[in-house]
C-alpha cells in the first residue's frame, strides 16, 4: 500500500528526489514544506504534487506517513528525532547529525519507535563502492587492510553560489561549515564496501588563507577556519583508512568529486578523476568504463532550476554498468538521477524498507558509522591531531 511523504526543504537538492518519490509505485501523495513558502509552492507547482504545508510542525501533526529531510546540513539531528517521535518514517539527506548526542538520540528514537530511518548517502551507491563491495564479497582483495576516500570539491566550483542561495544575506556564517562535519561521502564510500568501522582517529586541518570572510572564525557560525582537512582512522579488525575533505583544491570536481582506493594483500583498486584501475601482483586492468556513470539529463532540465550551474554535473549523471538496475522500478528508466547514479537506489531502498518493514541499507547504525568518525576527527583536528577514540553504536539489531 503506497505511503504518503512530506518533503522538508525545497532548496537545491530536493527537486530530483521529489520527482523520484513521485514516480515510485510505493509512494502515494507528496506534500512539501519550506521555511520559505514560495520554494515549497514552486516545487508543488513544478511537479504537480499534492500540496504545500505551512510549517514542519503542521506537517508532523498531519497524517502523512513519512518525511524526507532536505534542509541544511547542520539541521538534521533534531528534525529527525522530532519526526520519529511524531510517528513518521524518516529519509534524511547527509549528514546524519553534527554531534554524538544528536546521533545517539536518533538511534534511541529508531529503537523505541521501530520506524524506518535512512540516511541518503550517495557514496553508498557510488560505482567505485559498488565495485569494491562486489570484489570484497568475492574475496578478490585478499585481506583488505587500507583504503582512501576523498571528497574533493573546491568552493569556487559552485559552492559560493550554493551557500548564497542557502544562507541568504548572512551566508558567510554558514559557508564555513567544517569539512570534517560533512564526512559521509568519503567515509561512506569506504565503509559502504569494507565491513568494518573506525575505532580511533588523528586529523589535521588546514586553516584557510583566502581572507574573504568565509572560513573566518570570527564570522563562522561553527567557529571554523579549516577549509581542507585530512583524517587517518584505525579500524576494527586491523588496518586503517584515510579521508580527505578538501574545499580549496585544484581538482575538477564536476568530473569526479568523490574518489576511492582500496588495498588488499592480493589486489588493489585505484581511482583518479577519469580512470579507475583494478590491480594485482601480475598487472593492471582498466575498469573505467564499467564504473562510468552515463549522463541522463540535459544541464537545463527543469528539475535542476534551483541548482547552481557549476553543480549541475553531479545531478545529471545516470547509472554505470556496474549498477544492478534490474532491481529498480521500471518507472525510473528515464527518470532524473544524480551523484553517479545513486539517487535511484537510495529512493528505492527507503520506499521498499517502509513498505516491507525491513531495515534500509543506510539505516541508523550504518549512518552513525559513516558520520561519527568525522565528528571526532574534527575534534582531533582542533586539538592539533590528538589521537581520539571513535565511539561505535554497534550493528543494527537483527
Ligand atoms: N551528494 C549528496 O548526498 C548531497 C548533495 C547535495 C546536497 N546534499 C544535502 O542535501 C541537503 C539540502 O541541501 P541543499 O543544497 O538543497 O540546501 P538548500 O539550502 O538549497 O535548501 C534547504 C532548504 O531547506 C529549508 N529549510 C531549512 N530548515 C527548514 C525547516 N525547519 N522546515 C522547512 N524547511 C526548512 C530552507 O529554507 C531551504 O530552502 C543538505 O543537507 C545537504 O548536505 C547532499
């Protein structure tokens, strides 16, 4: 029986997902709310949705079955708990939360209510992660002992426009959002394949020197001046992974913004902006084509109207050959996608979990493993790289 859903936050990211929820046969009526009502009304009109709702509180008081949060990145924790406590299933854009307390509160609320919570981590279905997941399942790496995940996206490549749209006149206060508090693309791409979790971390932050008021501690809502950061994590079972969160970097993020490497005792996988290689002790296999997401949309597609032009490449990519599209509803065949084909799989996972009462792929426990290490890494960077223990909330209950 299709369930109804309320989209919360009709900014740059929500459009593509609203369209997919609309197309999915497991979803019924779709409502929208935004602090700026004209954004909610605009999305309702553009897609012909069921209607807009004046506030989040009003949406939670309604008989809508689920909410999908697309609000700014530092806002999710309390909104998720509020929705679960109001009896709604929750799909949340990344990150899960910005503190350990918020993370714990979500896990508690999921345990107590038994409702579905899923974090929409796009790297979970990044072609490189899907590929590594398959190789790990087939024991192709031998013993995996090291991995790297980078989210490399320069502020000049669309983020200034995005933060202006997001933050209004006082946008500089939030454009300084700490890179390590947005850790899920780099960590999720690794742990989405490697079945382990971080146990400790040491991180280094690079104080910004652009001098334009962004990443200025005096202006930043987060007291943050790091624009680039690197973290080295120890993992359970032996081994380590290293992540980079770069916001000032000479790199073509419109070609690839998340990139991964995995090293095992028998084989390894390495990715650059345009190529991906599988390697063993005898040689190198170019697997780039297998992992290449094929664009499905034009950059001027109406679903992208709120997205800054320099960010649109991330939203036009469809699936790659490595993806198993046979599991998707046929209604998605010509639908907008994005982030290397991941949007279709995330929406399908959430909808099926709600309808079948099963745990979604990126459930609260997995989401915590993708998010918490970054929160602790940011603390470590602020303490000059002090090595800190990373708490783990455990495996999901069976
Ligand atoms: N690859 C990815 O997974 C990826 C990519 C882009 C964005 N995102 C995530 O998507 C989320 C949204 O990003 P965006 O760029 O669309 O942000 P945005 O600032 O463009 O839009 C957020 C919207 O939420 C609204 N809002 C905020 N609080 C609200 C509330 N309490 N009730 C109703 N509306 C509220 C704002 O008015 C705004 O219109 C962020 O969390 C971001 O991290 C993820």
